[in-house]
């Protein structure tokens, strides 16, 4: 039982710290979204040249006999 008390004493502050980090992260992401800024962290790299889709049209000739 003594170990259980120490586990709780050590675990509760660390859990509180993680909850604090989650709450701060949510508030920060909402603020960045409202300002129209991209999210923090790794953003996907966009290629410098945008490749457009090339549509190929097949012309069908009907020969009347």
C-alpha cells in the first residue's frame, strides 16, 4: 500500500501537466485557425511547379458506307 501512495503522488502531477499541454495546444490551434495561419508543425511541401491534368480527347470518325 505504501507503493500505491507513492505512485499516486508521482502520477497525478504528471497527468496534470499532460492535460495542461493538451488544453494549451487546443487553444493555440484554434487561435491560429481563426487568424487564418497554417497549423504548427510539419506542413506538406508543395511542389514549385503545379502539374495540370492533361485531358486527351479521342476523335471518333464514323465512316458512312
